[in-house]
């Protein structure tokens, strides 16, 4: 098998020219402006606070289901799964496994459970996938 040819690194002059062309295209409106990076920790705190404040009633579950349906990959379509979609799929899998865990506890006549057992048996194996 022949070795793959590697790409040549761009020279500084080529990088500078590419940057000037990108800036010119942004000025003309051909390319979108540079989007500021999301502060993930700030976003997480804001969403968590808003969720705790406005969500929680059982009637709100329908909105959560709609949001999940937009975030997961479409059924039957073969596409590359993004990290975000993988996170949603893990969330769904954890929810199903927690349901099985509780049904098993009830069928065994147990009414209490240990949070560590729930984490070790259900959550950790899925998070480690």
C-alpha cells in the first residue's frame, strides 16, 4: 500500500492572504461575522437557575420531550452523530435504565434504594460509553 501524501503547511504569506480574503468576504456579507464563543459555565448556571425556577410540574414534561426530539439524531437517517446528540442519547438511555432499576426494586419488594448503587449500576456505565 502506498503511503499517503501529507498536506503541505501554509506559509505565513498564504495565511495572511487567506485572512485578508476572509475579512473582505465578511465585510461584503458573503461570510457570516465571527461568532463569540459561548461561556459554557455561565450558560450552565443560567439554564440551571431558570429550569429550577420555571420547570418542575408534570405538565412541563411535554416541553422537555419536544426539546429532546429536536436534539437527538433523526430516526433511520445515517449521519455522523455529534457530541451533543450523543449526550442526548446517553440521557435517554440513563432515563430508561433508571426506570428499569426502580421497577426491579419494586418487584423485589424494596421501597428504598441507595443513590450510590443507582449511580454505580445505571449512570456510570452509560456515562463511560
